């Protein structure tokens, strides 16, 4: 089963939901706002995708940090506390992860 991790109010999440629904691909949704994220799951994302991918530096949550806070950031702890700073969406299927929404890349990932 495909699982999508993120927050429902995100436009990128909405695009991903629409894309999967149009393709008839079933999925489960893990809402960070309601369920948070378990430490083991976050570690898995970071192991599979890398900190640079998992940390959403484009979002307002990260951009609000001072330069000093960014320089001294413990990414794992920060992401556990501020799940809105996790890249969206992260999709997991058959022990594989994919981050973001780029239709062509997502189609290739789903097909492999």
C-alpha cells in the first residue's frame, strides 16, 4: 500500500492527491498535524532520502529561523518538533521513498 506523509492544507499535497486519484492509485494518508511522526519513521526518511531532501528549506517554518539557528540546527530534533518543515509529500511504498511532487518522476517511481 502506498502511504503519503504530509499535511492536508499544502498545495503540493493537494496536487499529489489529485494526481493519484486521477490515476486510480489507492493510498493511505498520514497527517503530521494529527498524528505527528514517530522517530523511527523520520530516521527512515532521512536514511533513504538524506537530510537535505527531508528538510524543507523553502517553507516559511524554516525560513523564520535566524542564521544562527540554521547554522546550529539539529535537523532530526527540529523536524520531530516542527513537522511542517518536513518536505511534502513523502511517499512510501514497498520500503521505497519518494519526496516532492514532480509528475514525470513520480510516474517513473510508481512504475518501478
